[in-house]
């Protein structure tokens, strides 16, 4: 060798019984001398010599592997003395012919390549399972075939499989970037002796496969009703785990025009619309549907946009912005002759108009009491402070103030009410009803039917009063009449009250049932021995509304009409009624449908009749059906179905077949005639047959139903027929009649010629007789005979010609030659 290569020392191995074992290198040559006492294989008795092998790998390119062998002689030791070793270092020889197999390697084709070692490979997470995503590609320096492999670290999911021969890598597990955005794979290539492994990272690219998700739901927002318009009240937040445009989110509201709120499309901040205010007293809760939509992106080749919705519940908090309201006004109280000083006359009640967070109400009398009455600061109870004899006036008008007091003790808002207190004597007056003009015992009201339930009959101005004082002025109110329609409020009255009548059953207030509703309003004292009472008549006159649909007397109508009815004939009359009054009760009729073309209907009477030009024919169409519509002036309608059957009339005569003129009868066998009646129904289309005339008579019988004609039973041969008549041809003329069973009945007659023959001659004779009616058949038979004769003649002539030609070829001289045979030739052996 001309140059000495630089070597890298590999492990040194030694052999015991031809089994190589590794030893960690300690000397520059990589040889470690094992201790004889601890190494059973280094026994002089068993191993007199030890062979070592050193692997050397050159640093030059290409790499080359060389083998060095050493031989160690093992000497026996005595009395545990150190072992004397002799090293036999043979001369180092380089043998390139013994160089080792080179390791295979992958091609590195760059990040965008689809083959190589999978380094820097990136895949979209929506890649379908089963897709061929890459091709491992490498080579072996010696050109040996290589196999490829994929391995994963323990606990990792296996996303890919590889064809070990071709290196085709296939996706076998669905990718999800949101769960795992990088995949580590150990790729390997092997030539059977050497295996090269590399760890590569595969990047999972995002696809728009995630929908936005709202966080921290449900959304319940508390907003004070005095929040200014345009102010922010809440921030909606949604996340989308996708990246890029698929992860960007915009917000908007459904039914934006009907909402009092708006949302910032980028930040999700929910605001009150500009110019809009909230009112707890009108609406305490608002439900807003928020939509979060991503920016869209590719998913399996298509642009996809995902969205999500959530509902935000906005509760409006009450704020003190409404003054108190008195309940049960006007207030009337009475002081009786026997009322004691300090007694309660009546109680006024006021409520905070802000029902969400009501303040406490404090009462006071502003004026009108003249020192005779006082009111409870918190209860609202009005009491008399003097005895009735000390009261100077019969009627006191008290102005009462109700004030809202906050939790801090501050008076915020207030309202006023008037209280009328009368000073009366003992129970000597019954309850009395008052109208707008004074006492009244009859009240009348006109109203439309079916008012909403809970509606107050505001047209009735009724006040009931008892001039007595105290318990003597307490009485009950009751409405006597049809039950469950109205109720009266209040049911118990002290002194005086405004009577209110409220609708309870709207359906019962029906103009079609009651034009006038009459009730008696009864007031009867409760706790008095006299039980004074009084009544007043309440008369309610109802006005009609269009609350009914025209209704037919039947859901369907069935009618029949003869087919010979002239145009304009009445078929059936339909009836529909609308209980509404006036124009609303007027019904207009019309018909429609595929079967209505031949019919008309009178718009007012409902009479259905045929078109003037209509011609009915049961044989063409015997069934018609269509719909009839009843409609009021407001367009409310109902439908019924009409079925019309066209009755058959006997308007067709039976008609014989065309081939009835001549028949051939074989003695012993009948002949049959047939006539058809075109009428549609029985018995009009049933035909009966009879013989009207025959010469001679008493020769034929006919079956009335089937039309079969046969000889009488005693005629069994032509001889008998010849004895009956001198007609040798045996041809008879028979006049037959076909008659239907209709009423009136129609009939048709025909002359039938019957040729009687015996069975042997009958077929030929029948055929020949039949040819008389078929001239073209006779012409065809004659033509066929002529053509057959010509054909046979031509065939015979052709055969004779060819025989003549053959004979002339065999004997061209026209004579017979004599063939002379010579002696047989001898065969030379």
C-alpha cells in the first residue's frame, strides 16, 4: 500500500471456544487483559491461546472497514502468582478485499419533496385516512435491496404505515392538529446487515374543522333599567381552536331589528342600542341570541364556515323611577252615629310602582280632616278622632299623600288620593245602585260578541252605595243569570264601591246563541238582621261578528241523473248555512275540480245543474266527482264533495255481427249468432234471441240466451230434410231477432242463410262457400298455382340442361372410344 490510512478503533473482541465476547477498550490498541481468576474462559487447561479481533474504520471517503487479528498465548500460573502473558503481535496487513458492507442511507430531497426520509414533512389535519402521503426513498452503496420501516416511541399513537419494499407511507389514523400538532416518527432503512434509523418530526397543518365555542356559559346579565343607551353591558367570548382565518371570530345578533341591543362584531361587547332605553315595568327579561362565526377556511378541499349560537338572558333591574299608585280608588268611608272615637273608618293602600325593589310607603293627610281624622303612617288606616256628635260636617274630603321612603330614610316620590268620608246614622237604608245621573235600577250595554276574557265592561257605569255606617253598610254583590259568563268585582262592599263586571267565558258570549243577555245585579247586606237588599237589571245587547264559517249540511252529496237528460237539468241541491247575520251570513256557492266541466251551480241557491250544451253518455263516462265551495263575504269557506252517477238509458239497439248472413251447419252441430248492445248497464245490454220466420217451419230451434241455432232433435240426416222440402240444395233463409231487455225494449232482425251439410263434406264445402266472400283469397290461390307451375317447369328445364352439358364434356367427339389394354408391365426387383 502506498499510504497509511488513519483509523478509528472500534471494540476489541476476544474468543473463548470460538465464541466472541466484547471487552471495553483500555489500551491504545483497544485491548484489555482480563483477570484470569475472574474469567473462567482464560484457563490454561481449557484455553491455551486467545484470539483477538480489532475492527478498524477509516475516516476517508468512502469509508472502509478492516479487520486486525491478534493471538494471545495463555501460560499457566502457580501458587496464585500473576499470570505471565505473552503477546504475539502479528504483522498488520491491510486487505481491501475483506472490507465490510456499507450502510444504506436515505435521500435528503428537501422540505417540499414527497420522497426521502420524511424530514420536514407537513400534512393537513383533514387528510383522509388511507391516503398515500409520502414515499421513503434511499439506497445501498452496494446496490443491495433495502427495506423500510417506521417505529414510534412507547405510548405514542401510530399514525402511519409503510410498505417495507416500496417505501409508500400511508395515513392509518385520523389527524387532529388541536390535539397533536407534531408527530415524531423513527424511520429506518436496512440492507439486511446494516440498519440506519432517523427520528423525524412531521408537522400537522391546520384545517377549518372546529366550530366556535362560547366560554363561561350560560350568560345571565343583570342590567339596571336606567342604564344609558349605547352603554356596554356584557362581553361575549368565544374561542375557535383553529388557526388563521378559521380561528378568527366575528359576532352578530339574530333578529337585530327586533332587539334593543347590538354587539361589536370583533370584541363581542354587548351594548344597548343608541336611542333605546330599558323599562322594568314593560319588560323584565330580554333574550338575545348571539351568533359567533369563524372566518372560514379549507376543509377537505371546500371552503367551510362554522358558527355557533348562544342565548344571553338579560334581566332588567328595577330602579326607583315610578311614583306610588293607590289601589281601589276612589275611597269612600262612613262614620255612623254609634261609631266610637278612634275607630277605623277605611284603609287606603298604595304600592310602589317599582315592583322589583319596592320602597316602603308612608301615609299622611295633607288637608280636609279639620282635626277629626288621622291616618296610620305605615298602615294607611284612616281613623276618626272624635265622636260622631262632634263632627260638624256630613261629608269630609281628605287629601291623603303616599310617599316612598328609601332605605336611607329619604322621601323620593309621592302621590295623592282623595278620601270621601260620610257621617251617617243607623242602619235604615238598603244598598242603592247609582248611574251617572243618580239612582238607577236598569243598566244597558251594547257590545260585540266574543270579547277577550278578562275584559272589563267599561260601558257600564254602576256605583253601589249603602248610606248606613259601619257594619250596616257592608253588603255582598252577586250577579244572577247565565252562570260562568261574567263575574262582578268587588264581591263584598263596605259603604260604597264602583261595580266592575269582567268577562269570564268569551265563547259563551255568542250572538248566534243569545242576542240579548240579561242579568240581575243583587246587593244584600251581610251582618244586619234586616238583610236589606236591592237589585238592578243589567241588559247586554250583542252585536254580531263574522266568527263562523259556512257549513254544509253534509260532507258529501251523492246524485244520479239519466243520461238522456237535456242540458240545464237540475242534478242536486247543496245547502250550507252561516249563522252569522247580515252580509256575513250570506253564502256564495262555486264548484271546481276535474269532473266539474259539464256542470254549473247557482251561486245563491246551491242548485247544481248541467251545462246547456252538456250531453251525458253513460257508455262514455258514468261517474263524475268534484268539490263544491261555500264562501261568505269575508272569504271564509268550507268544502264538500259531490259524486254524480249518470244512469244508463236504453238508447241502443242490439247489432248483429257482419258475418251473420251465411252459416254452414253440420248435422248434429249448432251454429251461433251474436248481437251486441252498446248500453252500459243491465238489463239494457242483455240480448235475447228468437226466430221470427223460417221456411220451412219447424226445422230450427234457437237458444234464447246464447243465440245457438240447431236442428230439431228428430232431424238426424239429409234424407229427413229432403223429405220435408223439395229444396235439394238444403239452404234455408231464417229471419232471426235480437231484442234487449230494456224499457222500452229495442230489437234488430237479420236474415240468416243456413247451408246444411253432412260432416264428411262439410269442411270442404264450407271452405269453398266461404271463398265467395273472399275474392282476394281466390286471386291468391290462382296466382300461387300459376307461379308453382312455372317454377316446376323451370326446375325441370334446368336439370335437363345441366345433364346435357355434362354429357358433352365427357364425349366431345360424340362417339365412344374403345380402350385397349396392353400386357402388364414387369417390375424389376
